[in-house]
C-alpha cells in the first residue's frame, strides 16, 4: 500500500473520531519507537533467517518518514503493527497503549452487536445481541464492506496488520477483528442471510448497552469433566496459564480413574506454562521419560561477527571456529539448549486408556508443547484441526506513548527436529466444523472421538 493510500484509509477510518484519539508522541519518539522495534528484531528475533532482509530494511527506511506524519497515536501504532506483521510470527506483536485501546471497538455498534467467525473461508455472524437475532440471523455472511467484497476488504484493510505464523490463523483473526476501529467509525455492510436474502446495514461504532447476546456465551472453567457414553470420560483443559488447573485435576482424579476411555479437549487452550500441562500428562502415561521440544536461540558474539565479514563458506569445512564466524556475520549462529527428556517421578496410579486429544486452531503455545510431549504415546490419537502453530519465549519491551511489543527469541521443534511453528501440529484425523455444524450446534470432532473410541 502506498503512503498516500495508507493515509487515505486512516482518514476514512478516523475522520469522525480524530478528537477521541490521543496525540501524545513526538516525532522524535515516533522514530525512536520504530527504530527500537527494528533493532530488537535484528538482534533477538529467532526467525530472522526467514525474513527478506532487503525488504525489511527498505520498509524500515520508508517508515522513518511515514511515522513522523501520523496524525495521532492510533495511526502511529497501526504503522508499527503493519511493520511487525511482515515478520509473520504469532509470538511477535505490537500492542496499542491503553489510551488508544479504550477508544477502539470491534463488536459494539450501538443498537447492534456483531461477533464474526471464519467458517468455511467466509465471514460469518456467529453471535449478536439478543434483540437483533431475527434481524441478523446467526449464520449470516458478510459479503461486502464499504463497497468492497469482503475478501478484498480483509486483504486491503485488515490482514496487513496481523502478525501470524500460519495462514489459517491469519484468516481467522482477520474475520474476528474485521471491524476493529475507533469509536465513531462507520461501516456499510451487505449480509446474506442463511435463506439467501441480502440486506444492507450502516453500522457505527458506539457503546452497546444491551448485555444479552444470542447464543449466550459458553461459561468455560479452567477444567471441565463429564461422563460420555461407553465409559468414556470427557476432560477439557482450557488453559495452562493458571496452575490451579493441576489442583482441579487432582480433585477429580479419583473419579477419573473409573474411565475406560478418555477424551482430552485442548481446543480452547491458548497456552500458559508448559510445566503446568506436563504435570497432568504425567498421570496419563506409563513412561518414566517425557520428551519435550528441542530449543534454540540466537547467540551473538560481536568479535565472531566481525571476523565473519572475511570468512567464506569454503573456509568452514571441518573448522568450527570459521563456521561460527561465517554464521555470526549472517545472524544465523544459534545456541542449542542442552537437551534431555524430563524424568517422571510420579508414584501415584496412572490412567492409561485409549485416549483422544481434541485439537484445533486455538490450541496454542504451551498446549502445543503438551502435544509434543504426547507425540509418542501410542494410546493417544489426535482429532480435529491443525493447531495454532506458534510457541516460543518472547522478549517484552515498552514503546513510546504507553504501548508495548514482544519479539520471539526461542525456536521450538519436535525432539527429532521437525518444525511445527509455522505449520501447526497436525491431527491424525482431520475434522472441521462446517457452517451447518455450527447452525445445528453439532460438534463433529467430539462425535468423531466417540466413534473412534467405540471399539477401543
């Protein structure tokens, strides 16, 4: 997008609300914030070898001028997010300051409230405020926005600001966040109802006072447990962010031991701490060793980088010193963290029965680490969709105006070196939820799990 067209878009989005957005960042600080992100990326980003460096530096030099001309803090941070998105990493992000974020809406449109989901590659309305459920039926598709087809609108106005390791998460997030904009921003949209009837609406971001939504939000706890058919237990582990889930697991364990089969649902687990999930897994295997991910980070020793300027690839044959010089100069020398499996010292009874792991696009980070540990468990079978495809250890830092950023510093792979960041962990059986499944409140992955376990 050219500079003129970018600011035309920003003007369109903010022309009625510019007074609401703070304008606190000086030109010098705008350049400093951009430069800080560029510098931290060059020094710390673990996947720098996958970045087109010429493109990256060219974009940086272009933005030095453009960030100074941004009309407010919101426009400045949008440019930083666009710059960040070029790195294509789900653990590398730029976050708005609170002073900006509080003036942004996504689902609120005054008398309307819309929640969007990517289903079958379409932008589908999956929840509305209760009073509008007949006017905007669940399952309606947004087919046009502001005179553009939805696909064009997403490509030109939304996708370029989202940092993602995988194309399918990028598509999901684009639809979920397609209407995020400052308060007062208006959208002319065309929807196609499930019966094929089309209607147009003008929606303007404003506070929605109505609290009830349809369908109601599901109330997820950290852990959910229930009995299914044929002696199968259902166990949803919805986060590894709170260690309390380990306590909750131990509380239901005496009942869980009765299970002849087990379904572990990780589809809503966005991660947290790898160790929290591993504690639970120890009860679900007979192994005494658990093999987690291999990890590496960049190693920067300035002298090696300096010497590497004169080191050719032919010099590296059988020469570890020259190899480090050569790779350091090219930002491709890595520290390999010492690798050893985790020893399981658990003395309590285990629960090792035919087990299905339900996974999906929102199975992320530490939940993916859980799946790496479980990869060689012969009694476990994965059903659902590919996972989020991003994990690692970000470095966090502040940016001017109260915002912040994070950059991924660690690469994780399977123990044998197979990569899953950028690809997702693949299910053994792919089961996707269609629009018809959503409309009929049907969970095809759970049904597939029960069918798989039926004869086990």
